[in-house]
C-alpha cells in the first residue's frame, strides 16, 4: 500500500494491531501464492494492485462515495441482486471471508462444528479487522443453509444494520413467488436507505453494468478452454474473487483488457502450463478471499484449473438478466428469472448443478472434477455424493474432498490430489 491508511482504519473502528497482523499474513500469503507463479499475463498487474489496496484505496473510494450521499451494501450471497443496489446508485461489496482469523472469538457465539465461512465472518467482525463490514450502511444476510440462517440471529446482535432476506429452498412456483416478494421488499429497503426511487431508467442502467461485468467474466471463462491454458486457475479465481469488491465498470474494462492479451497468447499457443497438463474443474462451496489453499495445492501438483463451479465462479456469474421491459416490475421479473436459475445446494432437489458440471467439463475440456466441501457444510457435503456418482457415470473422474481454512491438512490434501492426477493421467 503506497499510502498510510491507519487514520482511516481507526475512524472505522478497526483494531489496528489485529488488522496489521492480518495484513501481514495476507501480504505474505499473496506473495507466496500469486507472485511466485511463472509467465502470468501482464493484465494481472491490475488485479495485484487491487488486492494490494483492497483494505486501502478501495475503502477510501467507498468512504468518498458515502460522503457524496451514496450507500454501501454488504452481502454474503450471490442471491443478493447487485442490479437493484446499482439502481439506487449504491455500491455492492462482498463480505464473505476466507481466512481462519478470530475463530476463538467466533466460537463464543457459534458451535465449533460450524463451517469456516460462517466462523470467519464472525471472526472478522469480532476481531474488528474487516473495513468492508465496518463501512457498510446495510449488511444483507439471507436464509439459505441452516448454519447461516441461525448464525444471523447472533450476527444481528453484533451489527446494527443487518437486513434479512428470505430465500426459497425449492425451484417451485411458490419458491419463485417468495423470491419475487423478497426482491420487492429489498427494493423498498434500498429506496428507504438511499432516499432514491428505483425507476425503469436507473434499473436498466444497473442491469447493463452487471451484465457487462458478467459478459467479461464469461469471455474469460471461454478462453480457459484453450490448450495450453492461457491463465492459471489461481489467477482466474482471483479475478472471480475481485468481482465482489472492485468498481464494476473498472473491473469489466480490466477483465476485457486481460482477455485481449489472453487471445494473443492463445493465437501464439502460449500457456501457463504445458499442453499435456491435466485439466481440472473445482466444484462446491464458495472460495472467498484469501481462501487459496486447495487451488494452490492442485496447481502446484501440476494440474491446471480450467473452471470453478462455485458461487465465486460460474454458478454465481452465469446467465445475464434480460434488459427489455417497460416497467420496474417487468425488469424485476427479468432479474428474478436470472437469479432463480442459480443452482445452489440449499435447493432441494438440485439436479441442474450436476448438468451444469457435465456441460462445463465438456466446454472447458476438463479431465476431472475436484469437489470441495467445507467441513460441516451439510448442503454441499451431502450433495457431493450424488454429484460424484452421476459424474463418474458420465465418465468424468471426481475427487471428493472435505476441508476447512486451516493449514493442518495440506499434506494429506496434496497426497490425495497427486493420486487423483495420476489416476487421470492413466
Ligand atoms: S453457496 Fe448458496 S448460500 Fe452460499 S453464496 Fe452461493 S447461493 Fe448463496
Ligand atoms: S459453506 Fe455450506 S454451511 Fe457454510 S455458509 Fe455456505 S452453504 Fe452454509
């Protein structure tokens, strides 16, 4: 970070000592994970810069925007529609956290056997190290898995501005009606928070900005189908993670610029891994910053990740919202159509996810799938058995892993990943 932001962090109420400790760990982890990779696209320099300023310049931008009367809305789930937040000229930021930090504090509120994603959100909040949580004018929680919906009851006592969104659990007509009612209620809450009315014009603008962001990510995803892969899975994951933090227009431009460079690489048959490197998809729970453990193990074992079937990845970004419509209600219906297709494991049943994985394996020429569940995540862990069975039947090898945010199982994970890669090579 080029500027000293301690004054800003103190104003936000961060625990400066803890926060410095977090930034040190993050900085070292980033250096070892990303900057040691060879032959990275030049375009990654932008994303390295964003990450180096993720608690600095970006937070300053949020505060400057707030000073101009704009609102910041933090969320933990890809069901929270960014289009509506942009329509009131708000800024959407992801709050999911991917590090084992403050778990001792979190366990005062949560049972030990809670997934790392939830514990991490509590840990970051209780340790006062997340400038996004402290900056948010509204934090949106959602009734998805049991762990999340029950933990928000406790989380609501820790933050003053928690807004709860109810989400359907079935892809039924009544499920869709619930999503519509909840998005309408969210629309009103945003209008009240921001003092701005959602209109056809500003909602179309919001849809267009998010569609453009998704188009750029789809373009990046398609380019990863090339052999040799022009970008590592780690770098592509990083871009998918930054999707939740950066200014959406600037992000879109930067992704497209990187894609131009990747197209050139592909035309010269240049890649980051040798052409015969095994190609894998990673599927399962979302990987929030700085959860890079499993992708690092996979790519250091010689395989390249060519797609993420995850909410921080294609499950979260696929499908655009139709922009045609003459009323806010029509546009809202389009938004509901798009979001209702998200195949999260909290839905029962959830057959589309397996179909999507088979489609991705074909599209990105993947040799196998690593299924990743966080320990104590019932939706993804239970669903993994069926996903594994159906993919193996479709002759797509699957490695089913359950892990958490700690470094303790890295040796064991490496052994299993290496054995899986050998299986694929045979
Ligand atoms: S996995 Fe499900 S609950 Fe979690 S962010 Fe994705 S859609 Fe939301
Ligand atoms: S990883 Fe699983 S248990 Fe954890 S919040 Fe997501 S769906 Fe819930």
